C-alpha cells in the first residue's frame, strides 16, 4: 500500500507541474511573450499552493486525517465541471486588469480549482501514512521526496518530450485524462488503508494546535522558502529576459529547484559537505555574474545559462538542507511546516513578479533571494558572534561597486573585461573573508541592492539620460560619443545622432546600408500604407514620405513616451504616423478593414522574443493584411537564436506561393550601422524580381536538418538555440 501512496503522490505532482507549463505557454501569446509572464504564472500557482496547504492544515486540525481524506476524494470530482478546458479564451485576454491580476484571473477560471485539489494531495498522503501501520510512518517526509520527484520529471519531460511531440490541445486532453486516473486511484487506496492499515491511536491532526513550533523556527522556514523561490525566479528572469520566454527556459531553473527538494527530502538525504564548505564561492560568482549583467556586459549564452544554473543548484541545495535539518520531528506539526513553506514561496514569487519590478529599475530580485537566505542564517547567530571588523570588510563592496564602472569607462571597451576580472578577484577576497559570517554578508548584500540602481551614473564614457522598468523589460537611454542610444535589457534597440543636422539619419539595424533601410530609401517600390510591429526609437519612420501612412503596432505603451521624448525620428517623419498598443498579432487580426503595402515585423532582436509572432498561423494572418503586391519584412537578427531555418520552413508550409528571400549586411558594415539579418516575402513575382535583381536579396535554403514548422500549438526553441 505504501507503493500505491507513492504512485498517487507522484502522479498528482506530475500533473501539477505539467499543467503549470501547459497553461503558462497558453497564456504567453496574449501578453506579447513578456519575460515576466512566467513569474506572474508562478505567483498564481504559489498562491494556489498556499491556499491548498492552508486548507489541508485547517481541515485536518478540525476533522482529523481519516474524515478529511474521505472528504478529499469527493472534492477531487469538483474540477470536472470545468472540463474540457478551452485554450482559446486563455490566449485572448481583454486587458481590463493589471497584467499580473489578469493572468491570475485567466488561470483561476480555467485551471484554478483542479490545481488547488492537486496541491493538497501530497499533504493528505503524508498524514495518512503517519496514521497507518505501514513502513515509513515514522518519516512521512519520504512522500515529499516522491512528490518532488514527480514534479521534477514533469518539468524535465516537457521541453524534451511533450512540447516537441504534442501540440497544446493534445497536451491538455492527455492531462485531463491523467486527472481522471488520479481520482480512480484515490478511491481504492484510501479505502484499503483505513480498513486494513489504520493503527490505533494513529489519528493525526484532530484538535491539535502544533504549539511545539517556535516563531523563530517558523520565521526561518518562511525565509528559506522565500529565498529559494525568489532565487529560482530571479535566475529565470535573467535568462528569459535576454534569450526568450518559453517553457524550455522556465523548466531549467524550476527543475533545479525541485531536484534540490528531491535530494534533500528523500529517505537518505544527499547534500555533500562541499556545498556548505564552498558556499561562499557560489555567492561570489553569483554576485559577480549579476553585476556583469546589470552593467550590460555581453556574455555568451552558454555562460549565462551554465553559470547561473550551477550557482542556483548550490544555492538551493543549501536552502533545502537547512529546511530539512530544521523540519519538525512531531508529525502533528507536518501541515504547519508545509503551510509556512508555501507562504514563504508565495512571498518570494510576489516579490519577484510584482513588488520589485514596480519599485526598482534594475533586476535586484537576484540579490533579494540571497538576502532572504542570509537573514534566515542570521537568526541563529549570537549577538557577539561577528566582530566589527567583519562589518568593515562588508563595507568594502561600496567603493568596489563605484570604481568598477568608472575604471571600465576610463579604459574603454577593449580593456573593460580586464577591469571586470580584477573586480571579480576583489569580490572573491571579500566573501572568502566573510565566509561563515551571515550578518556581515547580509550587510554587503543590502549595500549592493542600494547601489545597483546608481551604477549607470558612474560610467564616465557615457551619460545616463533615463532609466525605466515595467512588465516588458528595462529601458536605458544614454548619450555616448555624439549619439543617443536606447538599450532594452542587453540589446540596443535604436540610436540617433545628437546633432540636429544629422537626426534624420537612421542608424544601427535601420541604416540605409542595412536591408530594410536600403529598401525604404531606394524608392523602387511605392508603399502607401506601412505597418511596423515594434516601435523602438521609431527609426524607420524617417523613411516615410508625404502621403504615406505608418501604423506602429507596439506592445508597450511606455515605449511611445520614450521614443517621443528622447528621440526625434517620429517628429521628423514626413508621413502620417499612428499607434496601436497591445499584442501586435491580436490587433492585426482584429483590424479587418486595414491592408498594407509593407508589413515589417521587428520583434526578434534578442530580449525575450515573442515566438507567437513567428508561427505558421501568424504568417498566414500577416498575408491577409497585405495589399496585392505587398511585402512582409521580418527582422530576425539575434545574438543567441538561429531563426532563419524557422522562417524558411514556416513561410514554405504556409502555402503562400513563393519562398522567402533573405539579405544581410554582414559582409560590409557601415560605421553607423550594425550587422542585421532580414527576410522578405511577397506574392508578386515582379516585386520579388526587384528585390533580387536590384537590391541583392536572395532565395536560399538554410541547409539540412530543417525544423518542424512552428505553430500556435507547437514550437521548439531548443532547436533555434543549439543550431546557432
């Protein structure tokens, strides 16, 4: 019967985390592929988990294990009234609420009740085990390890098996069948357990208050849980913000999070001594990579991924070991333990997905996770445990943070890597000396959180003009060497000369020597109506002529204020410019009365690419918005992803009649331009001939091993990452 309990716990946890990814991917297109969509989803799931744990804790105290377990079986049937779940309503929000609240509402009305029921299963099973005469009743936490193993395998299987092989609709059908199987397993399992294996005096929970747990212990549990959740979400944000917000990058940090629970809460816990002994080194590397990222250093994708994930593993193993070692020995406090952990997890997710993006203009959530851990460790330190000189060492981080950007700016780009290496060595020395001194480390982390928003002001090679953070990312506007730049995350999204005489020259990817600028400046084709997906600085508007209409489809309304206030491209446009805010694909599909001669999709230049704008269905919808002889132009330059084969395959299977054309300016880059890659499609052969013969566009097959076409129900970002 212990095996059957393990199967139930494993299946419920597997279903719990599979549906997180399924619903997260379903919600993503309606919010423009924002990197914070997943954090908002996790916040909802953590809230539902907290409610499930609270329900289990309160009802078990009131009814006792036996009566509540039978009641639970009945409650499992309630979510069936919401089946089958419709994905179409989830993918098309109406934006009447704040984004985080809107996402929570979409998830609540679709999967909320089922998720709530699944979240209670593990605790009920552990209470049932503790009340039985089965082997393992003295340590019901072994089922917690089984639960986390199910969650871990659910996450690991999704990007490598489920997502590549099944579309979203099929995934959801199979998931709903799995939920039905779980109900069927509950009935015989609990019946046999309470008929044959309930031990006399083994009732858990009825009328017990769990007063043996001190407030200090509960605070430690809360902070450790908050630290783990906020840290894995912070790492997820750092990765997805610069790469793409897709399940593959959601799964990696979350899998490590769950694996740390599996290893620490299994029957024979595993957490090697070197993790505790070398923890200071992980802290150093983590702080170092974070500071490199916030200062705009261009790190290779493998460094971003492997570095942050290794640090996350050590960090979470340390957190979960602390939780395991401080767990209550009395099983009557079991539900209180999980309730506090769930509360800490929810607090950590709310901090990362809601509070910090509103308060800070930098991604300090990474440091907040570290801070929560060291506050928890400080609770067990005696008042006289740390001499004052340790605190003085902690204060050294402030001059180090100030000197780093100053030296980098003074020595220039080529020698900035040397500066960062010296800064890294200094950080190692500071944290080596502070190893085992949690209060001093806490002070250093507080100072870093305070100082990070001001680092841009210490760069002597540039002048910060404005900095802004919202749901869609972090904007930096700065002046350097006679030009103004807009940086979104780690990617330049536009630039302009400060000299008024040269402000009508589009720069970077939009320069007249780059493919799009060359086409618009050539005058070979007459574009009366133009649609541009992605505003940036509004660079392409300067190519418009009197009588032309240019519609910018922009996800983030704040971007318009930035483009108008800090750049003059829109002001210098000779055409009639208008703006449509919200997800571009949804707005284009609703604009049934609009037709364009040129449709430019400029949304894939790194920084969390919106995959749903590149699918087969999206390309077909773009075709419907074109006039006869119109052109679709796609800017797919990306530092980390190879999107050319994806565009080639998606256009070819869309039955549009002609293959896509490609052009890049990589061979000869003008000093005012940047290397960029563009694709074009037109149904008019004469227009295609002009692109090929007059402007040098070419038809090319990207090579062997072409990917499966991406659709609204299927995409495989792993291919694009590995084929770069």
